[in-house]
C-alpha cells in the first residue's frame, strides 16, 4: 500500500490545507508520496519535501499547470496512479473539482469529505449537511479520497528531507482555458484556518454594516465569515460563506451575528469549540448550538462588544 | 443547441433529517421530498438560455425510483421540453449515475449538460466531474455565471479564494452553484401543461450499466450533540465568560 497526495499550492508555496491532508494521508499508510503539479513551482516541491513523514515528492513542472485546470492535472495524475493504493487530496474547491475526474477514469467510487480515517478502507464522513455521520467501506481496489481539512491537525512544515523526483508533464487538454482569477486579498487570517471567526448574516441588513464586524475582527485578529443569505444579498463576497455549500470552519471561537442558524449554515460551523450567538430573536435556532447566547439588537451589542474588548489589555493573538 | 439537465429527488432542504434507530440510514418515510436545490438552478439556467434564443431544446433527466419522476415533471413545468426517467431502485452512487448519464448523452447528443454542483443528501459533489471525465469533455464546476458564446461558454466559478473565470468549448458539463440565478416557480397552467409533455422511461439495466454499490455503508449515526449552552444577560457578561471561562480571548 502507498498513498499519493495531490498538493494544493499557488506555485510559490503549499496552501495550508495540504498540511492537514498530509496528516490524514499518514493515517491511511506511512508510505506517503506527494505529487506537485505546477509552473515554476520548485519552491513548492521543496516545501513538500520538508514535511516529515513524506517519503517522496514527484514534481511535474510545466506551464500547462499554472492555473490548476483539473482537465490538465488529470492526465498527469493518471500516469502515476498505477503504483498507489490511495489517491488523496483536500475536500475544498480544488480537490472537489479535481478528484472525481480522476476517480471516474480509474473506475473508482470516490469517498468524499472524510472526517476520520478508521482504517485503510473505512472512513467516517458527514452526510445531510452533517446531520448524520456515515461509516463507509470502499470496496474498490484503488481508493480516491478527499479529506475535510479542518477535521485533521496540520502536519509540521519542517524536519523532513524527502527526495524530489522530476517527472514529465501529461497531455494538455485543449477544450478548457483559464481566463482570470479574482482573488480577494486580505491581511486577516484565512477563514478556513483562523483561530477566531466572526460571521454576519441577514441581520446585518447591508454591506456597510459589516464594518461593525470587521472592527471586531481587527481587534480579535479574526477571520470574517457570512451566512449564505448575507452573500446572496450582496453584503459580502462568496469567499466568506460558511455552510454546507460554502466553507467548513472549526475555530476555537465562532461568533454568529444576526444569523438565524439554518441547518445549512450550522453544517459549516457547529464543530467550532466555542460558539457565540448574537441575535435579537430569542427563538432563533442558532441558540441551540451556542455555548453563549446573547439576545440583543446587534447594532447595540456590536459597538459595546468592541468597547469591552478594548478594555481588556490582553487579547491572545 | 440542446441542453440536458440532470435533476435528483432528495429530502427537502427544510426538513430536519433524523437518523434511523437501527443505524441503517436516515428516516425517509412520510418526509417531504423535493428537487435538489442547485438542480433547480441548473434547470432555470437552461430555460433562460432557451429563452434568449441560444438553445432549441431542453431535456430533463432523473435517475431513481418511480417517484423521482416528480422532479422531471417540475422541470417540465418551468420550461424543459421533454423528460427522461431512468428507473433504478436503491442508492445509486455518483459513479454509476455518471455512467448512466454517459449512455444517455451518447444517444441524445446534447451540446451541454447542466446539473447542481452537489446533492444535499449524500453531499458527494462528484457526478458532473465524473461525467465530464467519462465523456472527455471540459468541466465548469461551481458556476455562478454563464456567458454563452458561439462555440464556447465563459463560466465564472465560485472557488475558495474568490471567483475564477474559465472558458470551455462546447460540448461541456456545467455544475451549478445556488448563486447562478433565482429559480422561478411553476405556474398552475404550466404544471397542467407539463403533464402532457413526453416523459420517456428507461430501465437502468437496459442501458447495460452496473449500478451495484462499490461503497458499503456500514452504519449511519447521529453526530455528537453539543452540550446545552447558556444565555448571557449583556455584552460585558459575554466578554467576561469568553475571557475567564472559555479562555478564548
């Protein structure tokens, strides 16, 4: 048995969730290799080789991998798939887009969004927006698995020294073309890995009012999240959405402001260690998962919250 | 241009799903069922493209037991021209679904295949990508905007970092995000008319696709329950609790 992990990166560095996926992959089998497909991505291959427990890095560098088009990735991955029992990547938009394309061509029924490795062929995964957990056993010879990154601790970034093997590019796919990427740059921590997340919902009423949230996020060094309702209404961009069809977050502290707590939103945050809900509707379902509920008008509560935080002289970073 | 739209019947998104006591699955008896929400967006987008004059025919397809037909009827009521129901009992994994769709695509020869990006029951998020792979077609997943050009689509995709735009040549697969559009409601006259639209039934076994599960469901259980929390009286109590009790700030 051996595991091939497909690295997610930006051609300069590994994306943080690759480290979480490494931890999960190690639990499947110790013979773990990482495949880096990129363009001018030497530094990525080097970072991958420095992760302890990684036995080998396969590095394929070609301009066709610059923008991570799944159709281009697939032919390169299939060239290496033969020698591995498991193919693994993160269950974020990168892995969700890529892995099924590989699995279908290997005639494998993919196991998506795994939150626990029970054995090399048996996994725990949430279904129905996390309202049920299914234990599933894959009976395919070769297994394609995507990992919910927030369910696994990140692997250490340094200490290893795996060999880096260069490999040839696969065939380029002619019918898909990258046009542009609109990345929202922010100095705040990434939503997926932040220690504290503060999210706003429909109760925020407009995008301007999100300033109340960002002021607190700045103070707490928190990431900003949102419910689908807030994104749909145009208060904030889609990369902030937490929930069944958005991002899953597991911070130490999750503060839900003006969010009623639909099942679909809870699916993205109810594993958080501490949950705070601020909502003027005392019957809102969000209170059923909150450790601390404050029934209040958010437009009064948020300025007071900031004021109280300013009074504290020690805020953990 | 011809568009094939795949729709799935799932437990309605408003239903609080309950796990069966014997651990074999979730309760579906007497539970409201509906079309998987992003599949409604897929149907809507196809109808909009047809209304703009860029498509001639929309075929809606579902795969599942007898009652799955309801989802095709709904698609017919909002503008699909005809329907296909591939009959099969029990759970059909995304790989088998995509193999069935492949057979239907071979026969129907659509230019585009649309479906939701994810079904809200198994949350797999696989079928569109798998079908694209089997057909050797490009895939535009998680689409929140589609611009139909001469021989291609320009698709804006919702990705973790923000938005990405790609161009895919037709024929292509698109999996739709909830933000792609606002699905319309079917009017009563259109619901009546939809009953007269053709709906072809095919048995999955006649397509020569093996639908046997490759993944064994060993058990289904309730997720761990959160301990009941407390209500705080005011903001300063909240901050004190977070600092001194939870120790998270």
